[in-house]
């Protein structure tokens, strides 16, 4: 961390958590947040705070934070905005180390709210207490199994850490990722950032070994020049993937009323992100697509793509997608073509893309993929149509009038898992990224693919974009290394 950054461990590694505004009313967030903490099996001590209740979810309730029998690391405040300044004062007096202000009604609402926000930030800073928000949906930390979130979500633990200025976007990404088998290590809905800003969270995640990939959803940045410097340092160690919204006039206006963010010029932000070496996602959900690519695959040494497809149409679209993404689809070496000649019928495409001509023999597909992957002029590979779901096998047997439970109906699923294992073996053997493209939306199948650390995408365009971004990141790292070597020689 830089000299100006603070240790955010009381937020992400608290030994005790209190909730001011805890309640047994299931229609209030003070009830849902406690339920989330319990359901995620938080490893520390929990103290509900409410002078009007005695018991919440089986936990003893304390009237005030000052009544808790220990100094608390993290307090969650789910109370109306007007009451928050007084609660912040109480927390400071009780030596609370950090606080999350869930409530809205601050800078995003106008001058009166902005005045109130400045006041709670002043009190917290004067008392040396870290402040998350206000106007936030909370935090998640896998290291202590803490899900202090407003919506009822149980994120899957993993290696990705996410910062989001929008609570809805952030928690939706947590839920979507978990449904797909994508795990998170830390999450914070930064809200209005009255005290802790995006950059401070990023610096904390940067020095955290458990955060392998950093994702950022932002509507506006306040520290443009500093942002470039900080992110540039981080990207030398780990990928930073960003989605910047509020790029239109209407979006900028919405951002100001949403979290008080100053959106600024989209061209300036685009230049700042590029200069920093961060990876810019083209869609919100695209951040997850990029994250699993960077997390599970080696970076490509060049931009030359080998394409292996189950049908010719896939090959045409894959070639278009790769070229539009700035990748090259080179001709295969004659030696590679001769090897594949021995595996496929004589009418195969005899080039790149490799068209498997709808071959049903699942043992030959990975052998063809092996030949393409080992080719010296191929840096990365797209494997399209290799992964099938159980539903395909079931459909065939239904057409034949046989029971869906027939053991043979699992042939598509089981053979796909075998091929995924083969793909993982090829990735580890040749140290080249291989991404799969499949039409199946079956969540069970996709989760099993990801368990083998192989990204599976639903479109060829997504696969090409991920590989292109990985190559761009690798190229930037190489340029940085070359500049450092030249500087050392000149010194």
C-alpha cells in the first residue's frame, strides 16, 4: 500500500461485527443483513443493536453500541440518514474501528444530504474510524466468511475481488458469478465514498495475496491522475478489469443522482484506463468473462489464433470475430495439416479454422486440438462445439421413446467432461490459452467446466474479445519490461 493508504483489515477481516438497526422484521434490511451474516457462517462475534428489541435470529440484542462487552471491529448502520450522524458519534466514542453506512439520503439527494455526508465523514476521520459509503449495499469477505450485504446473497468463495460504485450492479455480479461457479474473495459497494475511495480499496486488494484479479465498476472517478498512477502499479502485479458506465449525457446525469458521481468526459476516462494498463470490459457481465480467462489461463505470447470447430459455420464466425478483435488467424503448418489428415475424413477443411465436419467420434476431437495447439505459429486456441450438456443425450433417447433416466443418456455430459479434462491437460502442457465456446446454457454443465479451470463462453465474439484483451495485457507487460531494461542499460 502507498503511504497515504490505510489498513482496511477491520472492514474485510473483522473479529466482531455489530448491526445498528437490527430487527426481527423480515421486511427491513436490518433483518436481512443479520440473516446474511448468519447464513454465510461468519467466523467472528455478532452483536445486533436495537433499544426496542431483545432477540434477532436467536441472537441477544444490545440497546446501544456502548453496551457491547468488547470493542467492535466493524459496525453496519441500517438507520435513516437523519439518525446516522449520532450513531457515528456513538461508534467513535466506543472505539469502533470501522463502519458501513447502508442508508441513502446523502450527497446523491442534494445540498442538505451533502452537508450531512460531510459531517459523518468529519466525525469518522476525527475519531480515526474507517467509513464505507454511505449509500452502500455492504461488503463481502471470504477470508472470514462475512456476507454483510443488503440482498440475500451467499457468494461463492474464490480469487476475484470486486469494487462497485453501484450496489445493485455489484451484488448482481456476485449472484450471477456464484450461479456460474465463479468465486469471489472480497467485495465492496463503495457508494458515495465519503471517506474511503475506489483507489484506497484497489490498493488494499493489490497487496492482498488472496485477490488474484481486481474488478471495478465505476460511474465516475475523482482522482484521475492519481488513478492512472495507482492502477499502473497494480497492473504490473495482477490484472485490473474495469467497466466504466455513464458515458452518455443521460448516463452522467443518472450517475450524479445515483451515487453523487461526477462522470466527466468518456474520452478522458477511456484514455486514462488505457494509459493505466487496465483491461476495459465492453459490458458489465463481460467483466466476469474476462476474469475467468485471466484467472485460469496463461497469457498468450502472441496474437495468432488456432480455431477448431465442430462445424464450418462456427469457423467462419470465429475467423471474423478474431480479425475484428485484432487477432490473426494464420495458415497451419504443413506438418500440422498432415497429422490431422490421419485423423479426419479427406473432406475436412485442411486449414485454419479446422472444421471437424460434425465428427461424432469424441476420441478424435481432442487429438485434433492437440495438433493445432502444439503448432509453433499458434499462440491461443478457440475450441467451439466440444462441450455438450446432458439434455442433448436425453433428447435423443426421448425421440427413440426410451426413458430419460437411461444411463446412456449421459453420454454427452460425460464425454464433454472428458474433453474438458483433455483441454486442461493441453493448456498445462503447451502453456497456451484455450477457450471453449458452447451453445449450452445448462448451469450444471457450465459449472463443471469451470471446475476444471477452463472458461466456456456462449458466443465466439466473447471468446475472441477475451483472448484479444489477454494478448493486449501481455503486450503491455512486455513493453514495460523492455523500457525498464533500456533504462537499466542507460544508467
